């Protein structure tokens, strides 16, 4: 029997759609695997009732297939599904680590990124690796088109605020524009490069600046009740940048050390003003 933990993650960070991700220090999923003739899945924890246990429909079933590693797989969810906090990626990454160890497959953490991304395809219809990369490697990650990933350690205070509304990844991908103007492209590249430099320096000002995104975030913000008010409240409370976390509905803020508590309170209040309950995770890049 092998047990592995993988953390929640936040993808995109505004300017890095399908490219950037960060691991959060908490919450996390825990996956326990035992060898079996056929894969069988049990799920407990946050939102377990919404997660299919059929191996054909669960991310970890796809991971077990990709590793040719049939197992009895128990998933204890710490990351709520459809939260924008990489719930399926946390399960896929933890399962990939545990099954790789159980069957002694010999993959490195980097080698497991495309394997775990196969699981993402089950949920969103596309195998994108921007959540599984930080879930496996930690820190700030940049994925390439071949699903290879580069990771950087960073020390940054973050607040992820999860409202009690559901936005499916499929719906959130449906509103992403199919093309961008050269002006928006130039702005996005500049912001993404600024954010990357900020991560390398653990600089909340640069990271916050680099989170601005003229293309994807404005379209997705429309799907999140209260987003504009929450963003404004977080910035007024000291956040240096605010964006949609992954496909939403969570909202991610970066701030200076010492500002997390006030930013978290402002975000919860911002959602409450829109009639939406929420929970704020005060976290750091994990
Ligand atoms: N990059 C993905 C998206 C993450 O924003 O759709 C969600 O799984």
C-alpha cells in the first residue's frame, strides 16, 4: 500500500492562460493505492458525492490506465471539485505519484506531468498540464506545449477565496475568446514576463502587476457572481493583484506578508455583499 498527498493549485494567474500555475500550501488531496486485478475507486471528503467512482469517468482511472497500474484507489478529497483550485489535478497528481511508486514504474516527477495531465482530459475534454505541473513539482510552474514543465521556488503570500457557486471547467473554457488582437497579445506577453520575473524574486508587486490579463479573465469574470466587488475589496485591503483562479469560481489574490488576513476578510465580505457565501484560504506558494 502506498499513500501520496498533492496540493491544491491555481492555474493561469491571469496572464498565463493554460501555462502558469502555483502550488498552494493547503488544502490537499490524499490518495492511497493497493495492487488489484482491476481498478476500483472510493472517494471520501470534500464534495465526494459529486465525483464519479467509475474508473472510465474519474481522473485517477485514466492515470492508472496510463501507468498500466490497476489498483484499489482511495481518494480523500481536501480540494472541493469545480472550485478552480485544481481539484481533479490534485487527485491525478497524488494517484500518479502513488501508482508510480506501487508498481515501481520509475518515472520522475517531471515525467509524471503528462501522465497526470491525461487525467485532466477526462474532466475538461483537454489534457492541459497547468494544474498537474505545480501539484507534482511545487512552487510556480510554466508548462510548454509538449506538457514539459519548468518550476521555480517562490515565497509569496496568497489568498484563495472559494465562493459557494459552481462554475464548470467546460463552461469556463467555452467563453474564452478564439482570437486576440496584437495589442492584447503584446500586453499579455509583457504581463506574463513581469509575473515570471516577480516569481523568481518572490516580489508581490511584480506578480500582482503581471496578473492583469485583457483577454481571458474579463470573459470569465462574468460567470462569477460578485467578482468585480471582490476584486475591488481585495485591492483596497492591500492585495497587489487579483484574478480568477483557474477556471473559477475561486478568486486568487497576492499580497505583501502581513496583509493576508485583511485581504481574506475583504474578499469574504465582497462575496457576502453579492449574497454569496465563501471561504478564504490564507496560503502561500507551496
Ligand atoms: N487552464 C485551465 C483553464 C485550468 O483555465 O481552463 C482549469 O483546469
